[in-house]
C-alpha cells in the first residue's frame, strides 16, 4: 500500500531545479525531502510527500483535514507490524535522509 502524507516546508536546503531538497516537518519529525516536483513551494507551505518526494502543494486547511483523518485511523496491532516487517525483510532502522537538528 502506498501512502502520501502532508508535511510543512520549514526551509529550503538546495533550490537546484533538478536536485532541490527542503526540510519538511511531519508532526515534529523533520526529514529532508526532494522538491523538484514542487519548485514553487515556499517556506510555510504544506506539501504532500510520498517516498521522500514532495509531489504537490496543498493549503493548510487541506493539510489539517488529512492529518486529522490519518490520526483517526486505528493503529496497527503488534502482530500486523511483525508481519509487515517479515515481508520487508526485517527491521529497516533509521532513514538515512533524516535531518539532524
């Protein structure tokens, strides 16, 4: 299953048209995301991110609604998480693109 989530653009790291990267915040967690698909996004904008790539800009009302809907989803049981880890070859560890701060 694929999932794209909203995040807030905190700051641009690199504005190169092809290799653009920005720091995006997801509920207090910050990640470096590729921004080539949304070069007009501004600091403070919300973007939809899938697999580390921002794919569209949305307004704050849409972002809030999506975050509320995601929060309302039931959490996966421990058994479901273990099954998913087994399918993915075990625990993956921390993402290499995490932004330290």
